[in-house]
């Protein structure tokens, strides 16, 4: 008879207090007596982890023994637990009425603070008093080590001290899954030190093969790791790998054979030295670390790390080979289990936010996650239940080469031949046809190119930081480059819209006759700022000539960019808070623009560039001169064609666009569009299309119209049935 597997959960214990506060401000001492509020609490830390592991393994033949509350009501002076303090609200709320919106959920509105008990006493576990015999140890031990005292010398971890017993390591010891928070200047961490010594000495030891450590990117940053935040999944993953390999501050996790680095709900990196390749990235295809936080700003939640840990634990608990045979039959199969657990954890973390806390009653009571958070089933999308994230997965085969070659997940997954088939699917069905590929969406602008995405997210971060810092009074200046017609202004406008900016002013410097026109434009900007707006100000063709002088406008922008001021006769005016966007009309990219400093010595190119805070080179629909249509351009064309044709309303059953293959071939394969994206859109606009119809070869405009935007013989050649 097979014994029932036992899962033990232990670790730091916390109580997360949450005050459901009155919605309106208290104006007088009398009003405080009528402003109702109630106190609630979440059993956090190891309490929460025990509950989540139990939920994840519900219905299975497994016994979960952990840390469960012994009292109905907690005490704020309980020396066995740590305490955090927060406010609770139903979010989001309507900006005008302040009433909860239809889809509002109970979430944390403010993290107030944390109180750590310095001399923590052990909270009793569910298994204390049980006697473990050699060969009858638990199947899995899950530890929540939040650096709050559990693992210090003589701390509560002593009840599982036998984990450090070398004799135990020679037998059938359990799997160990540690949710580990790191600290820059640690107190003595006896538990982790005992484990770390063993795995450093021998990565093939039983302990090394049975240990899975889980930490967060924020935890690594806290101890000195330089990890970018959400510019691209490729950069985030490669940053973590580089820091693990080179940063001495990460020495205590570097030698861990299996390490999961969580970026929160959007994704995680798995390091598994027993697998080839050892690095595997799992990620929300439509969010990075930073963009997820920005798109989920209506309140916050506890317990993401515990949720991921519980999901991974559920897969380890169901792994069939005995740990005693770990050295022989545990590589690829176990790696797959860990990836599956991370994938499930990403979906569960999304549900934690989407569902919020279960509705608290109007009297002091415990709060908890909705029971559906750890469910295996996803369920249908509705207004109340957002769709589950699409989780991509990509191996990282050679990190050093990947750094040097600007590695892209898109190019990792698709070669040009496979990419063509996928591009056709994208034209028919949209970005959802892309599998395992990071997708950046800024309102209506979509990109799958790593370099462009990093630049767009970089300026998004710059604008967001500027909007958040009310003390900044000078304009923030960025530049955007690209070929004429490639949608430079559109791309930056959509990035700004994603941050709530709506006011836009546009001035084309090639139409200005003298610097006096610039003074008038700056007054318009100033008026908008005085009205309380933070306008997005486009200076189109800023690199145009002025009175026959190349780049003659640059010197007139130096003072407004640097000091936020401009001079009109003897009067100095302040511009105000705004975003300056300089859109190039001559330079195709930033490198080309910067190179003009050597050609036009007096044009102030270097001075101008030093005042910029960011730039982006917009990817167009044409390959670089001398190149052919590559994978990046192919996908860009497919995404745009889907968008342009979709506006017409041509669709068939299932929401797919009804376009002939020959037409798709022409749009995707023609070597060059004379006016970039604008030409591609124009050809669709000139075609004979109508809502509910079909886009066939006969719908295309005649050659006399096509030659305005492409070589008609090339375009029609690709549209023929080859």
C-alpha cells in the first residue's frame, strides 16, 4: 500500500491588518464618531502559504500540515507573529462620484507600515509532536523565509533541524522548496547557511538535487543587483543571469542548482543547472514587470510570492519518481514540472489581483483570498473575470552571446520561413496568432520588436516619472526618429495616451519662417500649461533648415529645454510643465542625427542631444537600405495590415479577416513602400472594400494608383498565384 504523501509548510508568520476606512475625510472631532470603519486581518506569511498549498492540492491524496491560526481573533501584541498595517478599499472608484465602479474589488489601497517582532517566539505547527522515522520523512517541505527571524540561530526552524543533518541527506530526504527573501547585511541565517554549505560543496549531493529556491527580482535588487524593470523580457532575463554570474552580492544564491526568480504576476526566470539549456523564461506575453504594475494600479494585493510558491509546490507534490532516484531519472521530467508550476503560478497571481479579497463583512473579521485563486481551470472571460494571461516560454541557450547579439525571443522561436506562415496568421487573426512572443501594446500601437519596445517603454517610463513628480517644472524632452511616413508621431502619441495624456499641440518647423514663429508657438504651449494641462508638444521636422542654415532651429530650443524659459524681447517667460517631442524629418535614426555634429560644427547638435532625456527609433515597414525583408519587418507589416483592413470591417466566421493569400503575399513581400507605413495604409484605403466583404486580388487599385506607393510590377507579381 502506497503511503499518503505528507507536505509540511513552515516559516515566518505575519498578520496583515487592514482597516476598511470611511470614504470621506473627517472634518471635525464630532464627525469622527459617525465615520464608520472596521478592522480586518489576513493571516499572512506561513499562515497564508499553508492555506494556498492546501487549496492547490485540494482533492488530491496528499496531507498538508503547516501553520494554521489557533485563535479566532488575533492580538496586535502577539509576540509569535509580525504585523503589517494597511487600508482596505473597494477599487476602482469613479473619479467624480467616488462610488465603486461595476468591476470594483476589495484590495489594499495603502501600505501604512510594518512592525517586526525582534524576539520572535515560535508559533506552533500542525505537526509538532509527530515523530518522524528514517525513511518516513515528508515528501516535500515548503518554507516561507521572509528574513524575519524564522531561520536565525535558535529560531523556529529548529523543529526541522534534521534537514541539516548529513546522515539524513544520505537517505530518502524530502524535496525542499524555499520562498527566500534576501538581505544585503544579513543576520545569521542558520537554516540557509546550513543548506548553502552543502550545495556549494557538491551540486550533485542529495540536498542540492532536492532543493528549489524561489526569490524575487526585487529581492535581488535590494541586495545590489542591477536589473532593469520591464523594458523587455529579454533584457530582464539577461540582466538577472549576468548578475547571478558576476555580482558578488548574489554569492549566496549563485550556487543554488535550481532557482526561480519571480518578477511578480507577469513572469519568472527558472535557473536549472540539471537541464540543457539551464535557463527558461516564462512570461505574460502582453505585459512586462513595469507595464503590469501600471495596468493594475487600482489597489494592491499581498501574497504574490506565496501564491507562486504554492503553485510550484503543487507540481512537486505530484512528481512521481522517488527523491531517492533523483540522480538518475529527474532531469527533463522534473524541469517540465517546474515550468508547469511556474506557468500555473503566473495565472494564479493574476487571479489574486483580478478577484481581490473575498467581500469583508461590516464587523471585525478575517479576510482571505477568493477560493478560486488556486483553481486549475481558467474559466471564461467576462466583465467580472478577465481572461487568463497568455503565458509564453522561451529557453535562453547562450546568455553571453545573447547579450552581444541583442537576442530576441521572436527570432529565437521563428526563422524567416516559419515566420512567414505566422505572419499570415497574424494578418487573419491579429496578434493573438503569435505564440510565446512578447507583445507591446501602447493603446492602439503594437510592436513585437525588442529594440523598439525597449525604446518605447523607456520613454513611457520617463513620461510617467515626470507626471508623478509634481516638482519638475521644466519641459521633459525626448526625440523620435524614423523614415517619413513610418508613424513616428503616432507611436509616441499612443505611448502618451497609455499614461492618460490627451492634450497635444503640433508645430511643423519646416513651415515656420523665422524664430518669431517659434515664440508664438511657445506661448500656445505656455497657455495650455497655465490652464492646468501637461501637453504633449510635437516639434515636427525639428532638424529642418532655417534660412538656409542646416539644423538652424536647434540653438533656439536650448534654453527652453535646459531652463524651461524663452525670451521675448526683454521679457522672460516660463514654458511650464509639458513634454517636448522632437520628431526628425531628415535623420532616419538617432545615430544618424548625432553624426551630424561632425558635419555641422555650429549647429549645436551635441548641446541639443545632451538635453534630451530619451529617444526612440520607430521601426517602419521597410528594411534598412541594402537589406531584404526580415522577420522583424515581416511581423510589423502583418500587424499593420491586420489593423488597416480590420477598420473596414472585413471579417468572416470566428472574427478572422477574409483576405486572399495572394493579397497578403503582396503586402508582406514587396521590397519597399515609397512612403513607409503611410503608403501601406493608402493602398488599403484605395482598394475596393466594404464591410462584410472580402479582400481579393480584384479589390486592389489599378497600377496607376499603386505606383504612387510601390513598384506596381513587383507588388502585383507577389500577388499572383505563384
